[in-house]
């Protein structure tokens, strides 16, 4: 596949869940190879209701339209893990300029007796939008169910136990992020972009179709390639944690969100779902990825330690 395609492949998840053995095998091969060479793959047949996605966009759009004092009431000092994070608070790793965005984080909600209930920060919900909680949590659950199937397909690609990746993310610190990229200010710093070139921290990311174009990935040939999904599709990409456990067999791919042209200078909204492991999961090289030609590159590290390291690098967690 390397160098053979100029567009991120499209797969239908129903080929994996409902298809014949041949269709299932074709899905696994295309999905795995697309992640391997592009770091991204477009997915149809994923089971995530587009009407639910649009309801979330409508509600989060209303939230971001609130005045700044109302939004700041939902801003908590927890490294941006839950609630509102204001404009210009996050920057890409090794970048001095902040991204041109504000966002909101929804995390997992667990019963009080769960061992991780006191570990994960509590979600924050705006009083002005009482329906946001149930709507956002419904999307969180739907995206997680889709992610679990994609992780099973990834295990099939490596010909390892079906639960090999899913066990890492069970009750994990996964995050639904609603991002608002406002229209560019007339005198914004010309060096600043909506989202500077970066790699995701987590295992995999599921991106619901954004409201405008702008997402680009850096190909293995060093070229920027537009990767926006069509309406109703989900775009998934590989993160740094997956790169570690696969020993770079599936690398984390650099991507960015570029600024709009003058004729398209309007708000852009997106809804990525970041699939994370549980805090105490050890991210270690899979035995099948530690070979003579590709010896182990990284020492083991817990999901929490790696997350905190990266949060410091992007400015959301202050150095200890």
C-alpha cells in the first residue's frame, strides 16, 4: 500500500461485524495497512447515529456561544481533563504558539463504588444546557462501542488475542472533546494555526465528521494530504500509545488543522473521541512486534505516566 494511494482508504465496519470470512479478512487487511502507511482510515457502517452527532454539535455550538464568564464557570484546574478549556490554552508539542481553539472535555462516568471513581475527575456540566449531559454521554458510549470493535479488528491484523487492545482501554480514561475553532481575528499572529502539527497521545482517535474542512495528515513521503471524512463517516487515527505498544509498526501520524481562506473564515467544530488506557495499564511492546529486524524501542510506562508527560509538553499540565 505504501506510496500506492493518494487518498485515505475507506472501509465499512459491517464487513468485519457481519461479513463473510473473506470480507472480514479484507477489512482487517485494509484497516491495518491503512493505519500502518497513512496512520488514518475512514470508516462507514460504524453504528454511530449521525443524528446523535448533530445533536451534540448543536448543543456544543450553543455552549461556545455563551459569554466568557459563563464558559469560565465550567473551567476546572485539572490539566483540562474535564469541562471547558479556554482559547489559547493548548499548544502542540515543541510549539511556542498556542492553537487557535477552545474546547470541552467529557470523560467516563463510573459508579461511586468503582475503584477508579475517585481517580478520574468528575465531569462538569453547564447549567445553561441541562440536556448536554445525557446527549454527550450517549455519544461517548456509542463511540466507545465502535472503538472496541476497531480495536478487535486491529488485534486480528496482528493475529493476536481479540481482547489484546481492548483490555488496555477497558474503563480507560477516554475523552470526548468538542472543539471550537473561531473565525480568525483580523490581526491574529500569522504564524498561529487552528491546530499546529502534532501527534495524538492516546491509543486510537475516532473523529466524527467536522463542520468544515481543514484536517491534513503528513504522509510518509513528507507531503500534506487532506483527510476530511464525508458526512456520516468516522475518521480514525493511531496515537503515540499505539505506536509504543506496536513498536512503531503502526506509527503515530503527524496531522494538523489549517487556517481557512478569507472566503471561508467561519467557525469550525469537531468532535474527536480519544481512546485511552486505564491509568495503571502498562504500555509495553507486544511480543509479536519485538523482532530481530525491529527490536524493542521503548521501555514500559504506565498509561498515566505517559499521559502526564504529554500533558506537560502541550501546556495543559504545569511542571511538577
